[in-house]
C-alpha cells in the first residue's frame, strides 16, 4: 500500500483531526449577494464570487449568442438548396458569404468567449478560493482587470457582428485571412485582448494555489478541481502569449504586408498554422482539463464515495498539460509538412490518449459500490463520461496517419471536436453550474425539470453529431454551404438534433431563472460534499468563511447524516463539529 | 500481430465491396484496403471500449442507485492492479494503431518512380488539370457539375439526361486517369489554401500557395468519382467540385487526352470565347447577366468606363482590347473599384484571349 495514497484506512486519523477543525457554517449575517446593493458595488467589486458571477452571466449570454448562430447554420444546412440565407441577402454569392460568417461567428464565440473562460473564469473564480478556504484570489484587482478585458474582447466581437462580420473560420488561416475584405482586424484584436484576460486569470490561479492553501492542505489532498485548475492555468500562461504574437503578426501582415505568411514575398502560409496550433492545441486542453476537474468532484460527491485513484487523476491532468504542448502538428498532417514530422506528431498524439483513458476508468471505479444519487448534476456527470469516451475514441481515428488522410477536414473532425469541446467541456460546465448553483445563489433548482432538460440535451447532442461522424467518414467536407444530395438525410437528422438540444438548454435557462425567484432555500451542504465550500453557508458571506478554516479531506464523504426536512448533509455529532 | 491481422480482415467487409458501405465511400484505389483496414481496426477497438464503458455506467447506475442520504457500501479508493491494467492495455493498443497508421501512411507518401504526373492547380473556385504528355490544360468544370446537380434536384433533368450531360462535359473537363496505373498528382494553389480530396480514393493533400504538394494513387475500378475542395477557401468553397474519370485502359485515356484540350475552331470567335469563359473558370467570378459576383459582370462591359485603383492610386479607363488583355495577364495590376481584387493569374493562350475579348464585345456595350 502506498503510504501517501489518501485512502479510507490510512488517513482516518488525519481526517478525524481535519474534520474537527473544519469550520462551522453559521447561517447568519448577510451573504456576498446582499452585503452591498449598489451597482458600483458590483462593477468595482474585488470579491471573487461577484466577479465569478458576472463572468457567468457574460459567458451564458455569449453562449446564447453563439448558440443562435449554431442554429442558423444548422437550419441552413437542413437542405442543400439555400434555405434561410435568401431572407437576408438576394445575391447567391452574398448568401454563401453570409453562411461563412455564421459558422465563423459561431466557432469564434464558442471557443474564445464561452468554453475557454467557462469553467476556469466563471466557475473557477467562484469556487477556487472557497475550495482553498481563502478569502479571495491572490490578486483581486488583477482578477477584476481580467473580467473587464473579457468584456472588452466581447465588445470587439459584437462590433464585428454589426460591421461586416468575419468569414475566415475561427482559425484565421492565412492567406485567406490576409485577403478577405471582412472585419478580420477587429476580430483578431478581440481575441488578442481575450488572450490577456486568460493569461491574467491563469497567473492569478497559479499564485493563489501555491500561496493560499489552508493549514493542513498538502498538494495531494487538494480537491481534484484544483489540480485541473492549476494545470489549466499553467497552459494559459505559457501558450496564450504565442497566440498573441501570432495574431499581431497577422495584423501586421494585413496592414503593412510584412510577408511572413505570404508565399509571394518569401513567407509561408503553413508557418501561420504552426504558430496558431502551438497555442490552439494546448487551448483544447484549457477547455477540457478544468472540465475533468469538475467531473472528478461531481462523480465522487454524488456517488458519496471517495474518488478512486486520486493520484492517477491528478498526475494525468499534469501529463495532459505537458503533452498538449508537443502534439500541435497533428492538425497539419495533410498540409505538406514532412513525412518524418507527421510520424513523430502522430506517435506523440497517442500519448495524450492514455491519461484521458486513465481518468475515465477511475471515474467509473469511483461509482462502484457507491451510493449514487441520480440527480441533475450526476446525470450531467454521467453524460460527460459517455460523450467524452466517444470524443476520445474518435480522436484515435484522427491520430492514425493513414485514416486521417481520409478524414481530415471532413465532418468526422467536426463531430469529434464537438464531442470533446461541447459534449465534454460544455456539459461539464453545465454540470458544474448545477453542482455549485445552490452555493452561488442560495437556491435549489427544480430537479424534475433539470432531469428532463439534461435528457433532452443528451439525446439532442447525440442526434446532432452521430450523423456527422457518418457523413464525415463518407467524405462530406466541412465548412460547406451546400452539399451533395446523398448527405441530405444526415444533415436533416443533425439539424433536428440541434433543435432538441436547444429546447433542453432553453428549459435549463428557464428553471434556473425560476429558481432565483421562487426556488427552495439551499442548505449549507445539499449534496454531501466535504471540500471546504460545503462548510460555509449558501450563499457564502463576503469573507467566505466565519473564522479561519483549515483543511478537510475533500473525499471523506461517509460521515454525514442527511436531514430530509432541510435537505442538508451535516457532519455526525461524533466528529465533534457541534 | 499476424493473428490480429487475419482477425481484422474477417471483421471488415472489404473483400466483397465496391460501392459505399455504411461508414466509408466506395473503395476504388490501391489505398482503400489499407485505410479501411486501419479504420475498422480502430473502429472495433473503439466499439469494444464504448460498449464496455457504457455497460458499466448503466449497470452501476441501476445497481448502486440509492436515495439521498444512504451510505456507500465501500470507500475503497485504489487498486494498483486495475491502474496498471487500464494504463497498460491502452498503451499497447494505441501503439498498434500508431504503427498501422505509420505503415499505411509511408506507402501513401512515397510515389513509385514510374508514376505518371498530372498537375492539379486550385484557384478560387475552380480546378485546372495539366497533363504531361501533350501539356493539355483541362478545366475542373465546377459550374457545369453544379448546374447538373441542381437540374437533377429541381427535376428539370432526369437521371439519364444528367448522366448524358455529365459525359458531354467530361469530354473536355475533369481529372482523367487510366485504371491500375500509378498516378502522381502535383497540387498547387494560385491564391489561398485549398485541398485536393477524392473520398473514394482516400487521398487528400492541401494546396498551399508557394509550395508544391504531391500525392499518388492507383485507381482500381473504372468509373466517375467526385473530387472536392476540403480546405475552406471562401464564397465558392462548397461549389468547388470536379470529377475524376478512371478509364478502362491506357488507350481510352490517351484517346481522350488527344482531343480534350482542343477547340472546335470552326466556331465563331465569340462562341469560342464563351467556351473559354466556362472552361477556364472565369464563370465563377464574372456574370453575363449584370449580376454582381466577386468580379465585375461582363454584360455591357466592353467600351464602358471603368474606375480602378493601381498601387492604391485611383484611375479610370475605357474597357478595350488592351485593358482586357492586361487584366487577364496581370490581374492584380488595376483593380476595379468596388471589388475585392482576388483574381488569380489564369494562363490563357493568345488565341483564347482573343476569343474571350470577342465574347465580351458580343455581350454589348
């Protein structure tokens, strides 16, 4: 038995002590939501919870906007004949241009404004200091600065929407992006600013996790969400500057014609792809690693069982973060990159699959002999495991050089990355939102509608993207405004799926908003979690905790008694918290 | 490995199939067997793990479902044997996948020395193919194939008529290759990124400005197949189709090649000019009906006054023979006001330029 392994038998003594010194949730005094009420108290707040909540509102607003564009794209593709673009433009060329702007806008908004900031900035800001028993992040002013940079970046995107749009695809590939007459520069400036928002958040989280852990919390009894947040923050700080430089070069190329990406001036368009993916491949893991952290919390807490293989999950997050920097070339297998490079990148790519597989198996083992509460949050957690499994397995096809030659730039790739980014990243974000909703708002949402909405999202998602795998491997290229008739049935199923999914999301928005108005008051610990955020009132007071908390064992989950009247899990009197 | 290979070949429906299967298009090149074999290997491994994981999820959901407040039956949180198993097995399997992919890919990346070379040049939004033996330059004819497709869809063409029209177009267009002959394709791009993709052959290569890409294949079944652009290139990306014709034998291919690039020079110049307009891709950007596309319409263009910018300096000229020839040979020199200036250099012969000029004249002043 590994003596460092946190397990039931080995750490019991330590737990008893930790639990004894766990803070007592005193349900009195104003919460962070009610302590001040002016608009400026929100606009200039340094409280990580308020900043997190403002991020959340922003990210969800952008999710709605990006989702509308997704529905426009899917509606248009219901038929190979122009369907809704003629409502906005008379000329056939302009109709195709409009479609190209829609899918670009959808992709750019979802990647840069929703998924990248979703878990780290919105949920992370709220939860991270609570998990650490801290009063705030290390640099609260920088944190507010990150938020306003995000707003500023989002404003550029909204400006682009009303000023000619952008039609390059979210990747801004040269030479198309240096040649098109659409509003590339404002969009790129927006992404550049968002990059800094992301870097500052990452920096803040790294310092906070290093310096502000409570007494008794070693690296290896941090909640796994913190391992995810930490790995993500490292990627944000190291990779995002490369994106910034690349985008500056793109702006210089467009304005001054410096020629670095222009073949006729001795530059190379493929160089842009190398620069871009050197950031954007790690960025995929900025989207997925924190999501994995959320899932580790959800599966363990709602199974009321210790997380299985804590160290393996923690190390695999770090491993993924490291490997993510050396696989970027697998986006360019067909670009004319040398055969040797392709072989090396293919080999390394498979190494990313291993830590992902380890995580999935450990989550499943966590459920074994657990006591599974199949509530909305857990259903999102289970959906994640299923969808992420498909996302991961279909990634194998694309890592195999011979198969990728056929599948590259087809709908198979589109379906694959939607399973990873949306089916995994975004589903974990929505799952985490439900998990921490009672803590954030002090209200319980409707479990009945929650489960129905989750089921709709799950069914709709699979209906949207499974047909895309089939048409992709049959040879349907991506980013097509019109297509051959043989693909029509797959596109129609996919569009129907998108509407089912949209219905699920609208239902979610509705019952969550409804819970704010008339939801049941949330108890301190509605799910039976033992990380520190469940030891302070819902919603927490401005200073997070009454008194100075010290570490608990976050996965010591069997010493709670459930009170069906209040819906609260409270520590047994024998553990001495009374 | 041997055992596994034979196992895979039993699981895959390759041997008997020439048409598309549920997952993959028709396997009609020398690479189809390898790529499809690798595909089905990964596919069955994936199905196995997906079924395993889903079954465990569902069983655990049913078996360990409990009302709020019930204690878990166990708090066991580690098992080193399991960890080793679920790390080791994926390591072995993914190495096998890498290995198969590597073997298959090296073959795809290495054209045999006796391969016939054809150049495929991609421009917004048309293909042009150049053949080595007589230097014949043949268009991709995207517009024609799209018209046929739309005609089929709205019912103005029966499938038979569509096939007939397609054959007429293919007499002077498309990528033609003989069956069972190694063919090397040099891929070029004149403006932005494109990608040369024949799904039925499982081959794809990006066309990158300033680079010469290459791929090769041996078509194994005579017939007509789709060739598409797979890398996003703007407005006409989804219409940038052409066809690959696999001839039954070398003779049939050579017979086609001899007449493919020729014009029926007994026709009036203006009619020949219209053929050039279609064949050389002018059609994708210049309309004949006054409609605005990426470039100015040709209707009433001749003799009209044209505002332009040259090196960011505005100017104007009357559209005459000299201006037309200059615009064809140096398309980015004078850019018509109000247009993005995206015209590629389309290499026309002196005769072709003459015919196009006569054609534009015939469209009225």
